[in-house]
């Protein structure tokens, strides 16, 4: 009876090193919001819309997470911290992770009809904190969206969306899916090793760049000094108005 719940809690623990036990995970706002959404969605499918909305509003007041009762959510969905909004026609696959302050928002239909107007997140997607996914777009399987990205176009499977304008950089999924990467932050060349210590080659590269910048600054200073030096036999100009 409790096997699905235990499996879900273990999936959260695999993505978040902070909790010391499953009991602690049960207090997570994202876990509470998901549990209450299951109830609200059941009521919504039964066309008990007022009761579904009541559960939704109670959940939002309790967890600061707003999941519309009509949203369809798969297995092992994890919202870390909270302050997230998920629209009515959003569809979320299995093993999806969303960090704080994410919006799965809808586009305004020009024909006045509702229809599909919110995003679809496929399996194993990671959405970084502050990202805004807007409109009836599809974020492909194993794709990642970086923090604060604004995404209004489809994201290919295994791709990485970076930055405010969400430029796409294709990354083979097997390069990052081996181990969970927290916060969905894209990083092709991580500056730290597995123990969180700065990589030596990155430090040496940074030191070389600093040395190069110092040489460039010294060359520019010498050039300016050479140009400002008075020519032999030339009287330096004095400040003030010439008579």
C-alpha cells in the first residue's frame, strides 16, 4: 500500500541531499502541494469544480504553490522549495524536477477559446529556478532549462536552454543524465570536481587569463605614455587661454 509513496520519497531524496529521513520529506511544500493536487485533480475530473478549486486554494495558502486542478502530472514530480505556478492545461511527465519561482504559464487565446495554452514537459526534464515556460510548447525528454530563462519555443529532447533569451545549446543527454545535476544549471565544463573542490586546470586557466590581461594593460599603458610624452624641441602646451 505504501510502496508508491516510499518510492516517491526516495526519488525526492535522490535529487535533494538535504533531508535526513523520509519523514522530513513529507513536510516539503512541493510534496504537500502535489498530494493535494492529486485530490483536486480527481475532483476536477469528476466535474466537481468548486471543490477542486477549494482544495487548490487551500493548498496554495498552505504551500505557496499554485497548481491548477486541471493540470496533468506524472510520477515522481518534485518541486523544490516552492513559489511555483502551473496552469490548467499544463502536462508534466515522469521524474520532472522544478526549482523555486517557476511559471508554467499560458498564452492568451486570440479566438476567445481556452484549448491547450500551457506547456508540456516530457520525462526527466529539469527546470531551473526563476524560469518562465510560456505557451503551448513542448520541452523534450531530458531537456534542461537554466535559471531565469524565458522559453516561448519548443525545446528539443536533450537540449539545454540558457539565459534570459533562452538560446539553445544541444547537449547529448547521456553526458549529464548519469548523475543528477542540481538546479538545472547548464555547465559543459564544471569548475569543481566531484567533491566540490576547484579543478586545478580551471584555476590554471584563470591565472593564465589574468596574466594575459595584465600584459595587455601594461602594453596599453606604455602606448598611452608614449603618445602623451612631449616631442623633443616642442614646447609643452600650458593650460589657460593663450594671449
